[in-house]
């Protein structure tokens, strides 16, 4: 991209950021909020699902070969990437189209810190910490802009970062490639997988705790009605800044883990366009819950690695586009649609019981403490 295009994106970014508050607004819409068991379930820790997925992931390497273990490691790492993105899209419904930038800088920062002699574990944590100020800076337009214009601002930032920052010493430098060395105890693919699994589990626990605590409820309320939240005296500033910082931190950690997996990263490994793909896959799978995060990782990484036939490869974009059209507007994507379908079918099967004379009689006997009638042909 030439200098003229870069200047144009700089101008676009400046106009969006420094425009007067309230100028760039989407058309107002009415969103009906219903309090239901499924909605309240979003504020509970998915303990069973988390335990189940971790247990399955921990057992799988015993049945996989070398390349399949690498695919599994990449899938687990993308769970953390999608979980960090779900903090913005699923929880607070803020559109971010520069997530790949956080992932890239997580990997490049780890490489630079290793070159400076920093131990691997310390460098891994620092790779996420150095991105917290970047996340805080991106929270500034999030406070002033609606979702559409925030997406444009973050998209412009991603393009600028790829064309202005990636060639510098902050990222890939003149060589255009960075290398990452694993410590001795992580040289084996299975050993590295279990290390990644432990790191991802820690990150998921923190993200899910954010979702079920007061911060998660405030972000959900801000997404539903910022005016109502402001009338209660709650400022959106701190909540949104913390959310962007956490999202950038965990995306940086995930990027460092992915870089450690492949050990060599170049600018084409994580193109800024990947951010658009990640957002689409997450929204289709379900951005509001842990199940959607896991499903998004399976759809993006595992499915193309398992089904490699030419027919599947040819029709994969068509299926992806159809799924995006069908589930993009659904509440919590594919996961939400499946849950609503299961609840609806269960209610349909049991509808005959509601209000039936036999059911009313049984409830009355339980309330009055009377014994249930004996079944026909059964002597007491």
C-alpha cells in the first residue's frame, strides 16, 4: 500500500476519532430484552461444559499423531483468541476489527524479549502486558462511537498497523520474519500442548469470571441501554477500558502461544483481514457464551484440517456464507439457535401435561398431603 492510501486511512481514523460526540450515530433501533432462564444462564459459570471440554482435550493427544497434535494445539489456542474477542462482541457488543494486530504483536514481542535474554515464561506474560496500553487507547473511540463506526475505526487501525508498524523494529523489522524458541521442557509437541492447555484454561476462567461478575452485568446493561445505565450513575468509561485491556492482554498471550507453536511468523501469517473472518466465525457460532467460543475454534481450525477433500474445500466458502446469513442475526448464533430448538421441542412434547385434569389432581394431592391413588391391578 502506498503513502497516499496510508494518508487516506489516517484521515479516516482522525475524522472518526475527533468528530463531535453524537455526530456519527447509527439509526436508532428498538431491542426487546426478555428475561428468561437462558438469558440468566449467561451470568453463570459453565462449569460442566468447561470440565467436559478440558477433559476431552487432555485425553485426545494419546490417540493423535504429530500433525494432529499440532492441529489440536492450534484449536485450543484459538479458543483463547475467540474468548478474548467475545469480551467485546458477545458481552459488550462492541465491534473490533483489529484483533489480529494484538495476536501479531503478542508473537513479535515474545520474540524480541527472548532476544533480549528474558526467560520464556516471563516473556510470555509480558507479551500480553505490553498490549494493555494499546487496548486502553482503542477504548477511547469505543466510548464515543457506536458499533458500526467503532468497527471502521478499528479496521483502519489494523490496516495502518500492518502497513506502518509491521515493517519496523517493533514487529518484524527489515527481515520480515521473527523466530521463537521454546524452552527445553516444552520442545515436545505433547508437552507444549499441555502447557498451552493450562494457559488457555487459566485465561478462560478469568474471562468467564468477568462475564458473571458485576463488570459483566454492567457491560451487558450498557449494550442494552447506555442511557438507562447512565441514569443510575454508572460511568461506562472504566468498564469499557477494562474490557478492551483484558481483550488485548489475552489476545497477546494467545498470539505468543501461536508463535511458539509454529516457531516462525511473518506478516502474512496473520493478515489484518483475519480479523474480519474471526468476527464472522464467532458471531455465527455464538459470541455470548463459552460454547460458542469453542464451536468457533472448531469451525475455523479443526473442521478444515479434518475434512480435506476437494469437494469440501470447494463448497466450504458457500457453506460459510450461508451460515453467516442464517445465524448472524440470531440470538447467540448457532449455539443459541440449537438451545432454543431443544427447549422448544421439550415444551412441545410436554404441552399436553399443562392444565390436564390428571396433572391438576396430582398437584392437589401433593399440596394437601393425600396419598397418590394406587395403580389399576395393584393391591396394597
